[in-house]
């Protein structure tokens, strides 16, 4: 093939501009508050599914609560390294700490002790950092269930929970449980979710820059 015949957009800023314009043209954002719509656009950008809005649910004020927490310097607590890796550090307003405790050497023994996955056990190491934090769960349904258990057991509540685990076993149920809780939340109901979408939501909340 003649390489000169391969045509594609090479300008990153132009790619972003066209992507966001396409999403705003195709997605039905009309029922969402402006701040949630901005987050939805970036989540759709990460997964390519413009019908995602259909499954998006949020507690009133959740984006504002998460943003204020970040401005105060709250940490972002992630279930998976993939979520943590996807968060763009330069967007964070207070050089916020991004935490994932999954690889802590204590996690396997905690998992044995509590009879749960490593993803769930890792949350037991969040401790007092949970107080007023922004929680981003994009992979493991058991991590979201564990968060709800810890809060029910008296752990300090986070400022906001981006609860977007993906999959077939427990994903929909864990997000329903979060949506029914008192925690300020943003969820994608059903099986859809994932680390990329979750990191994109945090990135949108962290900075108003497109
Ligand atoms: C059951 C699990 C599911 N994992 C999914 C999807 C993906 N997971 C990837 C990777 C690399 C990781 N998944 C683990 C979190 C691992 N996955 C699980 C667990 C067995 C249990 C979690 C749960 O059900 O709540 C979990 C291991 C555990 O004991 O907690 C991971 C820690 C495994 C590992 O490598 O050790 C690891 C996360 C690493 C990290 O980022 O920190 C995938 C990339 C799949 C792959 O490797 O092929 C993919 C990523 C999806 C995403 O967007 O994040 C499901 C679908 C969520 C699934 C749970 C639901 C289901 O099966 O129905």
C-alpha cells in the first residue's frame, strides 16, 4: 500500500474536538445536569457507546461533591491499578494522591481471612483515608460490595463514589446497592462499566478542561 494514500486525522486536539462534537450530537444528554453531562461525554469518549446515558444514574450534587473533595486535597481511592493508571495527574486540582492498595503484600492474607477476593480485601487497607475521599471503582464488583459493607460497619464515608464495575457476576447488583445507599454516587446500571470509563469520569470531574 502507498503510505501517502492512507488518510486519517493526525492532530490530537482536532480528534478530541470532533469526538466530543460527535458524542454531543448523538447522545441524549438533555435530561442531565450540565456537570453530569460533561462527565457522561468523557465516559462515552472512553467506551464509544453513545447510548451509555440510558444506564447512567447519579445522586443529586455528586459531581460537585467530588470536585469540592478534590479541591480540598482528598485522595482518589481506586479498586484497580488500571483505574489509577488512567487518571491524568495534571488534571488533578491539588496534586491529589491516587491510591490503589491491590498489590500491598498484606492483601492475600486479608482476602483469606475475610473470604473474599483480593480486590475486596484491598479496601480494608484504605482505613481513615476513606473519610471524605473520592472512590473510583471501575473493575471489581466485590470491591464495591466491600465498600458498602465497610461503611455499614462504621467506616468513615467517602465524599463521592464513582461506581462503575463491569461484568456479569455482581456488577449490576453492586451498582444497584450503591444507588440505593446514602452515598453520593455516579453509576452505570447493568453490566457495562470498566476501568477506562471510570478513569474518564474522574478526569472529567477533576478539570473543566476538555
Ligand atoms: C472476576 C474478575 C473480573 N475481572 C473483570 C475484568 C477485567 N479484569 C482484568 C484484570 C487485569 C484484573 N482483574 C482483577 C481485578 C480480577 N478480576 C476479577 C477478580 C477475580 C475478582 C473481582 C470481582 O469479581 O470483584 C479479580 C481478582 C481478585 O482476586 O480480586 C485483577 C486484580 C486480576 C489480577 O490480575 O490479579 C486484575 C486487575 C489489575 C489492576 O488493574 O490492578 C481485565 C483486564 C481482564 C483480563 O485480564 O483479561 C479486565 C479489565 C476490565 C476493566 O475495564 O477494568 C471482570 C469482567 C470485571 C470480572 C468480574 C465480573 C464477572 O466476571 O462477571
